[in-house]
């Protein structure tokens, strides 16, 4: 158990819709990262938040956005869903004291039809 | 742009054998390296971290780092069927970059 929880675990959307995925990080972990993992691929970095501010972003379009809240929860929003957005979305809580080790939640599997 | 390269496999080894997983990376200044294990349908879990050249052992797992060659490896001794999973090599830093993973099958 990593102490990181994500919801929902599975969801199905149609093209053009919007989705919000939620994550609750470990208490005391000020940094949270979100990753997209397509089938057969490694996780791809979407963005990272530190104390409620985005401080890093991967090669994802602006329709991917996020928020981090003071209670160690965060969310990933994706607008105008495309078929290629179908993937496992992973939230990772980062222990800054341990040189960047990531603690993943169970993930949210999104299917876009 | 940091890159991490892994052989996608599958790597198949008999039970009790040593499984050797390899990874190369492009960023010469990286200081932290990780191996994550991911079972099918599950999320990655950290199994090893290594920060300096040489070997680091933890139970049946040994991570090896050679910064001059930009190479990191993971050895699994006495492989068990429960070790069958995808192993992800990752480069730490401001953001963690993952390789595509190597699928390992341990045959009973």
C-alpha cells in the first residue's frame, strides 16, 4: 500500500467529452505528478505540482490541466477527449526527502469511444 | 531531452535462474535511477533505487549502475513465477522519465 488513492478506477467516455480524475496523495508529500500510460508503453509525464503550483509539464496539449489542493488531493482534467486519450492515468506522490522516489496510486483506466 | 531505452522483451527465464534486465540512458547528468515493477493491470511499484556507481543489493534484487557507460541493470536471483511482470527503468530528476519496460516471464 502506497497511501495514494485514485478515483474512479475505470471510466468510459465518448470523444469530445470532458473528464476529471482525482488523487489523494500521502500526507506530507508536497509534490504530485501525473502520468499517462498507454498500453504497452512506459508512463509518460503529464505535469507536476508542488504546493498547489504547477512546476513542470511534459509534452501534452493545454486541454490537459490540473489542480492541487492544500489537503494533498489533486485532480487531472482532460477536455475535448480524443480516442488516443484512452490510457491508464497514474498519480504519483513524491517523497522529496528520498530523492524523488514515486509512490503510485492504482490508476484510473480511461476508455474513450 | 532525456531518454531511457530498454529491450521490450519478452525475457523468459526458468524458475531459479538469474534474470538480467538492462537499461541505457541519454542524460549524462542524471543522478538518480530507479527500477519499478508493474504487474499486468496494476500500477508501478518501486523495487530499487540507486544513486552511485556500483552495485546495490536488496534481497534477491541487485541494481548495477555505470554512469560512464550510461547503463543501469537489474539482476533478479532465484527468479520465481511471481516475478513475472514488466520492469520499468526510470531516470530521476526534476521529473522522472520512464523507459517502455521489459516484460519478464519466469517459467515454473
